[in-house]
């Protein structure tokens, strides 16, 4: 199907990632709620007809598999989770296919693992595929490939679709990430237990005070909670993406938020839009190590957008090679940003604290005076 010719002139967002949680899609039950999913699809179709580019990150595969297999309780252990995902993923896609078909909208499926995006070529391949699908007017349904992902190998698994949705929003340069579940947004306290809890309509920055308000509200069928939603919001907003957490049960919630209406909790971007390579860097998918810098280097990085020199480095953590991405922290443990290093970890151990003119004498070679060049640096 070719892309609709209707121009998106009246909506503030041209490219949106929607995340549907398990508790929303099941209505709190043990199987997909056809009426709820249909309502979500109808809203997506209305935006699609207006020319909005959309990607859906959908949970619900394991819940579908559990229901199909007649299991009345959660099964433990990775192989069982992978079995549930294997049985349920095709059923989930079949439901979406049936509901989008009357709208004459073609859908596609993308199953991703963390390792798919952790190297630059895999990141670009996934990005190019999703962008090409949107160009053709196809709505892609994304999920984690739970059949091959493993919990014990943390770096290979997203662990929840909240963080996956932020990665996808980062991947395709989305304008808006809309995370829909069965809760209306971020509250000052647990709204299920505290009648005085108030919804926070806008968050300008995710401060320690905001973090202290987070109550993890895991459902019986989902894997995420408000903690993971806040993590997702932090990643997306640091890439210049607006994030809204809202209840998917509210009438026309997708259309209203896409139209700029106030609903749920809106997290404002903390940075301006950054180009694709830096989005990949800030995602943390390929981070290999950590550098701790002194106060002078911290000021130069944060306040003056200067390169990181060996003289300002105090500590090196982790094992990494030249060209890898490293996180950078100040002496107090504050995360300053990340960047592509010009030197391996063993080299930096030898030259840390040294002036640039001493690099050759210490190593026997010289890749330049900058350990991380400012052009390869993303400062938060």
C-alpha cells in the first residue's frame, strides 16, 4: 500500500511511537480485549489517514500465549516465557491484521533484541527498515524478540517494552512517544492507595524529587511499571522527544494527545533534537566503559563544549577499544554524557592525568590530544 497523500498540516506531531501495555490490551483480564484493541486501532487509523507516521510497540504476546495454552497462572523460567511469546506473537499479529484490514492499512512486524541495536550497522539497518515502511504507509508493530532474548544476559535484553519504545522513538527520530497503560500518568503518590494522590500534568525535568514519587505498579500480566516508564521518558526526552504517559482507556486518547491536547503526564524534551549518530550514542546500547573526570574537565565539557583531554581524566572503568562508546562522569558521580573514545581503556590508564605532549612518550604512538573529541561527544 502506498503512503496516504493526505498532508499532516493541523497536528503538532508528524511521527509518533505508540506503546501499548499488556494490562491495557487485556483490560486487566487474561486475554486480549478485542473491544479495547479495536478502539486503539481505530484511533491509529484516523491519524494515519491524516498523514501521521506511526510505529506501534505492542506488548501482549505472552498474555496471548498463556491464554491459548490454558495456563491460569504465571509460569517461571526463561524457556516457558519464550514458549509463551512464541505461541502468542502470531496470535497478537493476527488480531492486529484483522482490525487494521477494514481500514485498508497494511501492517508489518519487527522483532528486535538489544543486540540488534547495540552495533552501529544493526542500528542503521533497523532504522532504515522502519523509515522505509513508514514511507510506504505501512504501520509496523514492534515487540522484543522474547523467543531469543535471555534475561540473564542483561545487555542482550531490553526487559520491558517501555524502554524498547524509547529506543524505537530514538531510532526513527520521533516527535512524540505516547506510552499507554491502565494508569493515567505520574502521580505524587500511589493513586490506588492514597486518595490524596495528584496527577502531575507536566514534568520539565526528571529530578530526584520526581524519581522519589515513582511507585512501581506492576500488573498481574505485564512486565513494566512506572519505574520503567520513567526510565523510558528520561531516554526519549534527552533525545529531544516529547513523552506522554496516559491511560489508554480514556476516550480518543491517542487522537487527543496527537492533536496537542493536554492529557496524562507530559515530559518535555530536555535537549534539542540531535542527529542520528548521537541518538545512537545517548541510547546507551553500545556503551562499553566509564571515564571519571576532574572538576576542570567537567566544567569544560558541560559549560564550554570542549573535548575531553587525558589531563582531565581521573579514573577508567571497564574494558573497551578505540572507537567504542564510553560514559563520562564527574568526580561526584554525576553522569555528564557519553562519547566515542579515540583510545582503548589500557591506553587511557597509561595517559590519564598526562598533558597532551606526553602521550607519545607514554604509549609510543599518538591518536591525537583528544581522548573524546567534542564532535563525538553528547553532553546531557
